[in-house]
């Protein structure tokens, strides 16, 4: 019959508070699953003991509290077909009664909990056998009535019928068994032959294979791979955020977020409070939302994340061509005025004299400056909306805040661009307005948008000089900016027409890209070069907070959750050489 796992009270060391226990005999036991009865076998060569030393010793498999720990495994060894562990018991007052029972021999039973990482299935005499080919012990328990040592969770509730195993004692059977043990332990054929030559028994061969496996485990470096877990609180909160955003926006959720689509705000709050380790039993809706707002729950982050997504979606679609196409983006580290330095060319290379002297040259420079300012607004998601799971107000405000953040940026840029009756801001380079006759980028008088006047604008841009006032920069027009009043005329002017004669050909067909700015309410029109080559306008965000930023807190003036949107933004004109203005007619 198989041996029962037991504590040996005779080994109790009073001074060191240690005791030895046989924690496994690797015996076969009868099991049953949905497919029927089978034999469960623990392969000693597959036991991973890397975590056995230091494993907790529990009181009857209880794991609800740290107080359930009564000791720790400090050493182990294999004797024949038994795994024996040395257990050091604790000196805590609440453990002393259990220690005394072990010392007196009243508690003799020991039970282990183990996990199987890999099974090997086989048939023996038409009986299904499941062998734990890779397994590890994660805890040892002192129990009043020991279960069979082969039980998966060895406690009274899982008592299994122990079957008696017999083995043929013929030399051929012994040799075959030893070779099978060697193969399972990844030992060489020479090692198997050596055990046979030494006339080892099957039990002795199994013990030697076990020692070989442990030696190999100790000498093999371990590589741990960490992968995201579905139980990770951050992963769960992200999926809940995706599900809530899908409800707010009406979009399809991801497959991972789909299980949370039916959850209300109250369901999200309850789940996140419980994930923070706080029981919600007995909480009404008011207490639940208070706990969600006040504790370490991720519920405020969930709402803020959904609000930020809603805001950014609306923010991105509300752009103006003046900002999205014709301006250059950058960042600033703080709120001090930023200076943008412009350097002239070095001039033409001069002929080197006969003596080999190379003359030095100088470069002109000019600066333009602007600074960041802060803009913001607030909104509250009321206590009533939380209770009623009303996401309409949350969605509408988030979308409105996103559009208004974009409109704030667009208006600041347009106001800068159209300062002083459309002549623009004062340039630091020469103290004159952006559009000025001396800059060569302003028509002498307003004229209609037609082929002749557009050709004159292109000619003026081609003649613009660099900072030294001498070097032509050959500014190439790329964009035509008009208001709604001239949109149709501009489309006709740039339409692709298959002309019958050269005289009727459209020279601007496919040459310029039309942009319509609704804030241009008169008939003025503008020609821009590529801002990547000759930037005229520039806007900046605070480097640590690019775009609108949303934050939240529990409401004080109102019952509910307050949300704040803040935008750190600034803009300025950096050069006049990449644009031409005609006041229109």
C-alpha cells in the first residue's frame, strides 16, 4: 500500500522549533473526471523544487490571512521513494497551540498543495493514466486527518481511494523501468546503463534520476517572461474605458472591451472599488459612488479617460486650414517669451585672390517672439447623472469642449493673422506689419481674383529677397486661401480645362491647392508658399502638455464629478516672405 504523508514528532527540535515531515511518496491514486476514472501519477523527476525552500506551511490549507501561516520549509531531501522536508515553525503566540500539538504528536498529518504545469497521458492495461510530468509544490499544511499524499489538494474534502501498485520483479522488467525513468529525466543512455550495471532497484533509480534533475535545475539559468494579464487592474480599467467610450460615442467596441458593454456607471464603480480591495457589500448607490471618488479606486481615471477621448475626437475634426496646413507646430518648455532667430545667407562665394586670401563674411539676423498663455473651462457630471447612468451630458460636453479648444486655437491664429485691418502683426525684423508694401507681399489695391491678378501675386512672391535684401529665395506658391465668398470663383480659376487652343489654357490648373477659411468674411485672398520651406505662422504648446488636457475631481460646489479642460497655447508670425495678400474687390 502507499505510505501516508506524516509529521515525525520524534524529529521535533525544541530549541530550533523544527520538525521533519514526509510530504510526498509519489504514489498512484484513483481519480475521476468528465471522461471517467483514471490513475493519477506524480513523476518525481518532473518535480520543480526551486520554490520548495521558503514555501509556507499553513494551518489546514487556510490562505485567507497571514495569520494562517504557521511555519516555512527550510530544507528537503529524498529518501528512497519519499520526499522529506524540514519545517521551521513560528514563535508567534497564536501559533503556539498548534506547535504544542505537533510536539505532543497529536497532529501528525501533513498535506501538500501542488500545481501541474504539464500532463502526459498514456494507457496501461487499458487503464487511462495521467502523469504529472512537470509539477511544483506551492504550500505544505498541517492537518488533523491526513489525505493520501498523491491528492491534488490534500485535505479531507478530497479523500481519494488509494490503489495498490505492484511491479514485476524480473530483471528484464527492472531494466526496462530504469531505462524509462532515465528517458523521462532526460538522462543519457550511458547513465541508464550505469544504473543497471550497479544493480539499482527501480526505487533507487527513481531517486537518482530525481537528484540528477535537481542538479540540472540548480545549474540552469531561469528566464522569466512577463506578459499582460487579463486580471491586471490597469488592463481591466483600459477595457472598461474602451467599453464606456463605445457607449458614449456609438462606435463598436474592441473584442476585449465587449464583455463590459452592458455595465452601467454603477457597475463600473462597484467593480473598480472592489478591485482596490474594498468590499461593497451593503453599499447603496450614494455610498458606492462616494467610495469610488474618495478611495484609491480607478473610477475617476475611468471617467477622465473617456472624457479625454471624446474631447480629442471632436478637437481633431474641428481644425482650421490656417492652423492645420499653413502653420508650423512646435513646443515651448515654459511660459517665457520665446525668440525665434532668423539668419541671412552668407552671400555669394568670392573669388580667391592670387595670394590665396579668403575674405570673411557676416550674416544678418532678426528675431520674432511670442509666448504661451493658458485657457480653460470646467464642467460637472451631476450626482443625478451618475445615478441615472446618463451619458448624454457627458458626451455632449466632451465633444463641445473639444470643438471649443480647437476653435480657441483657430481664433487666436486668425486674430493674429488679421490684426490691424488685415495687415497682420508687427514683425520684429523691421518693425513693420506682416503685410506691407516694403515687404513686397501686399497688393497696391484690392483686385478681383482672376488669372491676371493671381499671376501678379505669383510674380511678387518669386521676387522676394532673403534677409540680406539681395539674395532671391524664389518662393514657390503652393496654396490659395480664400473665404466662402470667393470659393466658387477660386474653384473655377483652378479647374482643369481641356483647352482647344493655347490662348484658352488655364495656367493655374493643378498648380495651387485651394483652402477655404470660413473666418475670412470679405473678398480678400492669400497665396502661401509651403510652410515646411517658408513658414509664416507658428503655434506652440507647452512641451509637457500638448493639446487640451483634462483632469477631474469630486465636486465641491456641485454634487458629482467636476472636469476641467486646460490648454497652454501660443502663436506668432515668424516671417513675411512666404505669403502674399490681396485685399480683394
